[in-house]
């Protein structure tokens, strides 16, 4: 039999130790713990082993931090945690690809440009968001790729696609009667809604795409571009909607090209404090400089056409003081760099 002292000692060993005693016991143990800070993860980041510490901050991490800070400045604080994922999604090609060769036989590039010019006027009259115009144009292009369209119904298709884009992007949609009035009552509200159902059925309700205006705004903020550069780039981007030659390029490619071209034109005119976008664009590994320069030619033609163009809705829209009268900027007409894409020698 145990003695009384032995029993007390045994019971003391069987008692659970307090939290303080456990911490003291753990502190006496010698442990070698190496912690790794994974940092922000980008889908296009470095391919190093996960446990290796790089001697310097990789470029992808720098870009991730710049994207996150840019989104904070754009009042997108809640989304800044997913800056890398959002940026990667904006670089992806659209689900529905549309090229000039995909144009229906009954539709010409001039007819399509005429409808888009009308959409720009309706878009400005209704004070819609910029995102709505680009989404509506994308839906119209996608429908023409997958289905046949008569020339007499092309305006109805444009109105239906803009109506769908309003439902996606706007807080309040225009009434079908209002859109029909802007078509001079050539079509009834019932025909407009019928065309809307056709578009939804043809596209299988896939209405999302990487809107190029989103990427342009984000990269302009990353590059700390001036207001002149931003407005000129947006003007070039909107001109690309009517150019059939720009249909062969991806939206991200056009967005990056418009920013590069805008900065080059204003830099040539002697503007200062334009930002550092051309240096930052080299961090984007998915597009090369040659791919961006391929977009310059149709953009240069559209920009130099200016007031002499047959369709002037975009030109007049950006000639307003609210948009810095950027379409009438002397830098465009005097740009030898733009004229070089037309075959004219630079002065």
C-alpha cells in the first residue's frame, strides 16, 4: 500500500497542469522555428520554390502592391485584396471573339459604324455609364458572330444590346418606349423585347466580358497618368469601337495600346507630368510592344480623321469642356507620330 505522502505525490502528477505551467514548460524547450512570409500571391508571379526566400522583391510583387494601392485610390478598398485576380481577369480574351471577317454578308463595316455612332448619341443623351456602351457594343458584335442579321434590323439589334447592357451596368434602365422613340418609332417595344430575348438565347445569357475601360482606368492609376493622358486614351478607346480593323485585337490589347499612344502623342507635343505608364507597362508579361504597336495604325487613322469624319458623335462628345476638349487638342493634328502610320513622313 502507498503511504499517504506517496498517494498525494501521485495525485499531484495526475492533475492537469495550468496554462501558466504549460507555457513555462514549453518555454524551456528549445525550438527552432523558421517562418516564411508568403507575401501577396499573383497568378503570374515567380516560379521559385515556395520555401525559398528571394534576395530581392520580385516584379510581380511590386506590381501587386501597385495594383492594390491604385484600387484604394479608385475607392475600391474592398476589392483591393483581390487586385491580382481582378487584373488577371481583365487580361483574359473574351468568350465571344468577333473579327471583321465574321461580319454577316448583308452588313458592312460602314453600317456597323453608323449604328455604333447612333449608340454613342443615345448613350450620351441618357447619361449612361461608360461601361454600358462598351458592353452593349460587345453584345452586338457577339450576336453578329453567332447569328444572321438583316441590315434593316441592325439598329434594333443595337438598341436591344444597349438595353441589356443597361440592365447589367445601370442602377435604372431606360424604358423600351424611350428607346423606340429614339429610333423614330421604326420598331415597337414588343419588337425590341423580342430581339432582347433572341440575344439572350443566342449568347446563352453570357453577358460578362473583360471591359477594356476597366483595365484602362486601373493601369492609368497605376502609372499615375495625368488627366490629359487619361481623357485622350479614353477618346482613342471609344474611337476603336467603330473601327472594323480593331475587331481583330483583344480588349486588353486595345486598352494598353490607347494609353501608350496617348502618352506618346502628348509627350511629342511637349506636355509634362504625363506619368510613368510606359515604364510600368513593361511589367505586364502577356503583351509585347509589337502587339501593342499593331493597334496604333487604325487608331491613328480614326484620330486624324477628326472633324472631317462622316460620323462625328465621338468627336463631338470629347470636344466638350467637361472632357477637356481632348478631341480638338492641337497635339493630335500636329503629331508626326500619328501621321507616320498613314505613310506620311514625320516633319
